[in-house]
C-alpha cells in the first residue's frame, strides 16, 4: 500500500520539519519567480517568432519541454530509487537543471543576429531541450526527498504556498518583462530575461542546500535493468487506479497542445504589440495567486483528485474562451483559466502520484507516468500543422474535447486514493490538519496529538 507519512511521525524533530517547510517554500517561490521571466506560453513563443520560427516551431516549445522534462526520468529512476542520501543527488542534478538558462542568455547576447535564423532556432531548441532534460533527471530525486520530509496533510498547502508566492513575485516579473521587452532592443532584451531567470534560480538553490533530510535510510536493492523494466510492465497491468490516473493525465497533457498558441494568436487576432507577452504573464500570475489561495486547502481537505478534475475543466474553459473572445479584454480570461489549470496541476499532480504509489517505488511510478503521459505532448507538433492547414480555432476545439474527456475519465474511472486507503488503515488518514504549515504554535498543537 502507498505510505501516508503522518505529522506525528515528525514530533521528535519539530525544528527540522519547520525549517524544511520554509526552505521548500522559498526554493519553490524563487524558482517560480525566475521562470516568470521566461514563461513557456507567453515569452518563449514570442522569442521563437522573432527569430523566424513558424507555427510548427512554436508548437515545438511545449513538445520539447514536455518530452525532455519527462522521458529521461525512466532512465534514471532505478538509480534514484536506490541512491542514498537523496539530498546529495538533488543538489547535483539541480545545478545541471539551471545552467542551460545561463547559456540561453549568452546565446541572446552574443549569437542572435550574428548567425542565420535557422542556426539560431536550432541552438535555441538545443539549449532549451537541455534545460528540460536537466529538470527531468532532477525531478524524481527532488520529489522523493520532499515527500520524505513532508507529512501528507501538509503537502497540498506547501505546494500551493510555493506557487502562490511564486505567482506574487511573478507579477513583478511580468511587469519587468513588459518593461524590458519595451525599452531594451532585441535580442538583448531576451538575453537579460534569461540572465535574471538564472540568477533567481541560483538563489533558490541556496535554500535547497539547507534542507535537512534526517537519518540515512538503507539503499533499496539493485533490481538490474531487466527486472526493473519487468516491474514497469507489472505496474501497468496490476495497479488499476494508477493506470486510470495515467489515462486521464495523458488526455489532459494532450489538451495542452493549444497552450503555445494562445499568446501568438492573441497578438495576431487583435493586432497587439509583442510587449503584450508581459501583460499576459501578469494576468497569469495574478490568477495563480487567487487560485492557489484555495487550491492547497481543497487538496488537503478533499483530496488531490478534485484539483485534477478542476484542472481539466480549466483547460477546457481556456480553449473555449480563446475561440469565443470578441476582444482582448475578454481574451484575458484565457490566461486566467490556463493559469488555474497549471496551478491545480502544480499543487496536486505529483502529490496524488505519491498517494497511489508505494514510497520505495515512488521514483519509478513518477518516471513511468511522466514517460507514458508526456508522449501525448507530441500533439503540440500536430497542432502546428493543424494551424497551418485549418487555423487556430480547430486546434482550440480539439484541445477542449481532450480536456473534457480527461474530466469524464477522472470522475467515472479514477478512485480517490485517500478513500481507498481508509478502507485498509484508517489511522493513516486521521493525521491532524494544520491550518497554516508555517505557524509554530499550530504545528506544536498538532504534533502534541
């Protein structure tokens, strides 16, 4: 059965629990702040468009990120699963994750405009792909560490608090993006955005260094490659709830085919300046703040399944709104719904996998789900061809249908894991709920129970 670490398990080391919550909070907030300068769905499509990439190239942004961020995990999952201590591996891979953003800054400052556009595009996608792969090899180790040091009933609010503060900082980031794009000449403006993003990520890295993992754990046995891949097959065939989650998740990921086109479509449809990429980023971040004020509470109170359902509904609403918007003011709602979708998944997608996976096999389950589900991001390439032949509206219609299919599958086929776990061990799901994970008095009250 999946493990549900209770808050009471941490009562002998309260100071470490409290500090880890704070360090995780600042790490996630500052990393999100950095990403607000180089957002995948507002800033990067504009850069690719400026370089000279067409609709297929813009569609590749989401595809390369999703596949690069998810596929390599399966290659390192067996190694991560047995590696101890996890923190050492997290620090090494986190650095690999950050360096490509600095290299993208160097590219913009020193290479764009000095080589031909085709070379610029190839170089951008190579460095961007390396950033995605770096994040991929980091994710399973980082998430295993965070789940190990965070009680199940605090995870939703921890992830929501990280995202909410990151979005609050992201408003500042979006305003700076607007100013930088509007006042500094191309391509130096994009070079500065990448450089600021890298600086924020390095500050977040300082908080990762301070995480306290606790007592060393024995290494998991080495399965060997053949046995490891047989384990993958067994998971898919025997774990019905996990398999149903993967189906719904795949449909929802496929629905993100529209995401890379929302900004470019608005700029062309309403004859906007590309500086609007910064404005759309601000709308994204404000929506993230508003949404995450509730998303973490919903997850901890009612379970992460509800949030994943709402994420699919938000993706559907974004696509429909993009089709029907008569002006840019209404079109802002596209980014509100898109932000809600990303926020809900950010709070609940990984934590719900932790609740339906045995702790010692968590890296493998995450890697398997991400590898299989991310293959559906190839719809982003298909979307580029669809735009060229039939236009943007057809892409948005297909995305809406995929999103609503995900919602239906979650409602009728996927069982809430906490309800399932309660049938086996009610003690695991009766841990006290902390009203504010960063308030010492409330934590002490909870730990005394």
